[in-house]
C-alpha cells in the first residue's frame, strides 16, 4: 500500500470544513478508484472503535494516522487545512487527564485499568499499603 491523504473541502453554515480521505496509490492514481477509507476525527471514541480506518489498520491506527497527517502537513499550503491537520494530530495524542495523583506520595501516574480507583495510590504505594495492611495486627 502506498498511502496518501487527500483533503476534501466542503462548505457549511459555519464555514469551511475538511475531510481527509486515505488513498492507496498502488491501487490506482485516480480518485475514487484509490479510495480506502475516511480518516476519522477520533480513532478511539470513548473506547469504542467503529470506523473503517481502524478496521484496516487495527492497533497501528494511531501510528498510521500520525504518519499520514504529518506527511500531508508538509505538502499543505492552505493555513486553514494546516490548522485542521494540527488539530487532528493533537487529538491523536494520548489523553493526559488519564493520569491521576497518588494520595500518598503525590506522584502522577497512569492507572493500569480504565475504571476509577477508590483510592488513588500509585502502584508502589499500593503495594506498600497492602503489605502493611496484611502485616498489621490491628484493623485500621
Ligand atoms: Zn504513590
């Protein structure tokens, strides 16, 4: 596959909007024969993946999307399209708010599971806590 991102501009009441299509130049040089899929704004939408892009690229989706967008950015002159590409690239970055602060040592850490912890202890402190809990002869 020789992939390329193609920008489609369309107009709404809110102004210009952009859509990015993934094309495979090995398939054909002419659109739409080389159309693979659309590049979704968000590949992972709240844990759900339901887009053609993910179906094709799977675990490599983020990586592939970043690659395509970075390449497209270099060849782009339109400042609005550039801004949109940069926005899309930011959306691909892992979420920072996943990090939580440990209640014991104050260190920021990434919880290993998506669910919320009742106690915000980092792994180190949690191990320490469990160990001292089991060592303690009196309940706390
Ligand atoms: Zn800690």
